[in-house]
C-alpha cells in the first residue's frame, strides 16, 4: 500500500507525524486519544511535544536516518 506514494516521493511516516503533531496542537488529549484510538498517555506525549521545545524537536528530526529513495 505504501509503494505507490513512496514512488511519488510521499513519505507516509513523516506525513503521519506531521498530522498527529498538528492535531495535538488543536485538540485536548482526551479527544485526540478517543478520536484516533490511541492511549491517553500517547496523546499527552504528542501534546507535550507539540507545545514543547521546538529546538529539541528540530534536533531530533534532523538526527533521524533518512530513507534512501527507491530507484
């Protein structure tokens, strides 16, 4: 299922993280958890990350290994 988007240059994991991050800035954690079917602790962690130290988040993202594009 992820093959076609990957060929188009769409990184699904990054898109999912971006969407979760945005939702965490807009919704209370309990609603985020119930809507997405995730544990409340996970929703709280996303909210803390969204409102937390942007420098630490940027550092974490920049240190992730990049997936090589498919030939």
